[in-house]
């Protein structure tokens, strides 16, 4: 859920909202609707990003680096980016040259999707999922804008996600851990196999970070089965991304850049290193250890929702701000609430927040006695931090992060600045 709801959101969510109990998303229906839109009419080459955490960071850095590749006539490549989820609005899911689709274009695309949906009879055994709708419609729109290459981030899964309907030349794999077991499989291996299910005969290279012992052989087996190259990005691997990034952010940025460079080599496009450095330096990833100032108060926002992620965010906040003073956190009952809050024990003040009306926060309430509406909690946290001369850490689900960025009025339309070649 995004912080703001637009009229054009309707067609993307309509079939999911009207789904019957027990029904599941249908890739066959997504394929049929995509064919009606023209998604696969001259699809540009595709770089796909899958994984459990850090996909958005990897995808945007891959798109930024690809915008520094030079195509025919030595012009920078036009890059389409389809990512998930949106933060302040769903327009952020669909970008060309790093900029979100405009409100007017978004409304037009929503109407195009609606007509396509209605032109395709039901009967494909399920519904068109929101992530699938954004993927097929966004890819069609980006291609129509003249994109030379597409970067697609999976919404939920690999083989079971609508991105499996595309044929990626390069697949970037962020860290894989156990999540969404009810949808992707009961074991970590099942989750990994589903994510790696996007690899196919057209794939030339898999680019991955170091994985757990159970996942690494599955990546290697997939590469061997399809005869693809395999590149592993490690902490400390060379990257043109800014040196000041948090360690995990820098690793995912390095993964995105490495995947983009492999993609450029596959396509025969040279990379302008100066342009790449400029493009990567311009990347904005709000909500991922992002730093802001509100009414003179330093504020960090992050989407950590696991004990490990919370601990990493707390460490980065301490390095940045120097003191653990105020944190406003939103952990619903679906997360490891007790363990997440335990990682916040060093803070002077902990304020629990509720961001999603459809989720329960009873465990946070049992721990802290009161859970405030997210907007009220954030305003209170920033006010208390300001009166004490300190800072504030805001962390929780993506819905909560979207609200936080909305309250802070963070600009989210531009993911990176598309570079221009020297001499222009």
C-alpha cells in the first residue's frame, strides 16, 4: 500500500480486490492481457532482478549504470525500470530515464490496462495480480517511450511471478532467505528455486551476491543447467557507487552495477565510466537507510522488518547520528515483533506505530501498551526528538515507509539523473 491513492490505481488492483477465496494469481491471464496491451511487441532486452531483500536498490543502480552505456550513435541508452512497490504513489513503479511516469500518462495507461482486461475473457484459473498488472503495463509503456533496455524487479517470486513471462539476458540475484513460504514453498531451497525460475534459455549470465550454503549450489546448478555465466559480487567488490553508502546498500549497489556492465557487454554497448560514476552518484533510494531533515531534526528512514535488518539499520543510524535517542517503529504481528523490538533496546525512546489497517499490532501493543497511528506517531517522534536536540529513526513495513516519506515530503519521483554524453 502506498501513502497516496490515485484514481488510476483502480484497474491495477481491481481483479485482486474482487478475487474469490482460494483463487490465486494467473500467469496465463497476465500473458493474455499483456498480449492485448502489446507488451511483447518488440520487447527491449531485459535485465531481471530477483531475491529476498535489496531488490529495489539493486534494480535502480542497474538502471542508472545502464543509462551510462552508449548505443548506436554513442548516445546514452534509454532505460525503462519497473520496480515494486511504490512508496508515496504507485507511479513510482514505472520509470524511464529514472523518472516516474507522469500523472497524466499514468491515468492513460490505467485506462489502456482496463480496456485490455475487459477484452480478455476470464477463465484462466485466477486473477491478474497488482504486481503483474504493473509489470506488463509498465513494460509496454516503457517500450513505447523508446527504451533500449528494461530492468524488471520481481514483485513476489520468480517462476511464480509475472516477470517469468519475459526472457532476461541477465539475472541479478540479491541475498535469498526464507520468506513467503506459503506462496513460494515450505523451505529455503524451494524459495530459491522459485526465484531462480526466471533463468531461461535466453539468459547469458547470472550475477549474484554471496549466498547461504543451501542457496549457493542451487545458483550454481541453475547456471550449469542453462549454460550461463556466473558472476559473484562480494563485499568489497569494486564499484563506482558512492563510498559513503551503508555496507548492505553498497553491496546491492555493486550488484546492480555489475549486472548492468554484464548486460552492456552482452549487448555490445560500451560503458562510459565517467557517466556511470555520475549516474550512480545521483541515485536516490528513499526509505532504504535514507537520511533527511525535518524541522531541523535529522531523520533516517528504513524498511527493516527482520531482527537482522533492524540491527543493521540501528548500527547505521548510530554511525550517522552518534546516539540512539528516538525511534518510531511499525512491526505488525506477521513479523518477529519481539525480536525486532529487542534490537531497539538501546534507544532512549521507542514509539510503536500502526501503518496498515488490515494487519494486527497486538504484540507491539502488549510490549509497549499503546500503538499510535503512523502519521501521529511519526509527528510525535520528530517533535520529541527536536525538543531534546536529537534525531529520529523511522523503520518498519513498506507501507509505513511510504507514510514516513509522505509526512517528511521526500521527493520520490526521480530515482536517478540520466546522464548526458560529454560535449552536449
